[in-house]
C-alpha cells in the first residue's frame, strides 16, 4: 500500500506507528508541521508562521493538499483528531483513517461547543477510526459514528525490549517506585511527589524515580527540596527504551497519576517488566487493572490514597507475586505491538480493495 501519514513528527508514538508500516514493506510518506528525525521513509516538513492553533491547521490544509496529490496514496492516515484529522477532513481525502490518541477524544471535545463540533466534523469524514481502548470507542460512538467504523486495538508494547528477562524480584523493604509519565499537568505527577513523605515514613529506604520530561519538571524538582525528600527522589529525564525497561525491572511499584488516559502504553510496559501497578482510578486504567488482583487503583486528588496504595502493596508479597504473573499473561495475550498492529494493517488493506 501507499500510505500518507499526517501527524506530529516530534512525537515518538507517531514515528513508531509510521515505522511499523515501513518495516512491513509499504510505501510511506509523512507530512508534518513539526520537525522530526525518526522516520524510515520520506518526510516533508511544512513550516508555518506563528498562528493561533484554531487558524494554523485549517490554513495548513491548502499547503498539504498538493503534497498528498503528488504522492497519490491508497490511504491517508491522520493521527490525532484536533489537528491533523482536521486537515485531512477539510481536504476530503479518501479513504481516510483517523488514529485517535486519547485526549483528542477524552479531553478536547469538552472544552467548548466549537471543540465538540470539530471532533464530530472530523469523525464524520472518516472511513475508519482507530481507538486503543474500549472506553474511548464508546466515547467515539457517542459522537454519532457507526460502531462498525471504529477499530479498537491497543497500541501494545515491544516485548523484545519490555519483558522480565533476567529480572530479579526487587526488594519490598527498600523498594524502588517509578513513574514514567510526561511531566505535564495532565499526568498530575504532583500527586506522587506529595505522597512520597508518607511512603517514606512507612518505608524509609524507598527510592522514587520520576522519569520523563515536561513543562513541570523544574517545579517538581523544587518541590522535592521543599518536602525534604530530594535524597529519595531522582529525575533522570527522558530515558531510552532499553534503559527504561531495565529501570522497570528493578522497580517494585509503577505509579501512574494521570487524570485522563485511554490505554496507557507506559502501564503496559510496566506490566510487561514486572512492576506492580498502582494507578489512578480512571476508566482507561480499569480496562487493565482490577484493584486488589493485578494492581491497585487509587483516588485522584488524594496523595494519602496513593501513599496507602503503595504501602499496602509493599506489605503484601503474595499479592505482588501473583500480580506480576497475571500481568505478564495479560500483556502476552492482549498487548503485543506487532500482533495488534497487524490487525490495523489488515484493516487498512480492506479499505484499498
């Protein structure tokens, strides 16, 4: 197939998605208003002047139009509704696949009637919509899209990297607790920082690794100094996948404090590497974690709820050991990247017939 991708070239998820199809032998072409260097196929950066977001992407549609025509794709795949989905919808490219990525379905439509209209408009122009969680599929269908047009497939993990090979069960007495979410407001990492003092009172030898980067990184670092916990909390920044997998294998507990998620790849990576999930009680996480069985769900907005969930897990060797085994089986059955992407690839192929 000849596939034209429209998406934010700076995002790792976009490069990973595109490169799957390149590796499968398809002719691919990427168009983006952002710069990127991680693609294995031709990539065209479309520079744009500084404009408000509501004007930037509609105007970009006319610059992108000739590029799409020149490539003459069998399928156009736009990643994220609010920007690249809008470009593709304005141009009327067919067949059109829109890959939803979480906040474009769960957060953006709630911001205003205009945001809601934009979401419905883009989805109405699609031949196929990909969703990575059943709760997100339900939301998409609520916008008036036929259920048959929505393909629900989690993105999944690379099990050649994220696995329990050579893993030694970590200490529950001097445990490592890890967060691998972006340091942005949506991911609410403040709640973990505020929970650490209570965790340390129960487990003085605990260490907390807050991996990732984002606009709140410096403020979070400063907060650890105010709470006098900086000796117990480290901020390694962005970590390469292989190193990240190693950190997850060393960790007793994986924490996600996100306020909104569909299927979290970070959660799946942690499950694959044997870190016990302590995650926010939101719909996307409930699709993967049954509290008290293969992880623990905690209440958003309550650092004490998070601290109690972590200390409860660290005090229950049997629960942790059982969850590690269950989570490995769940990932192998439902969350392998190549298996799940082959389903998406087949759906693309059907559109070209």
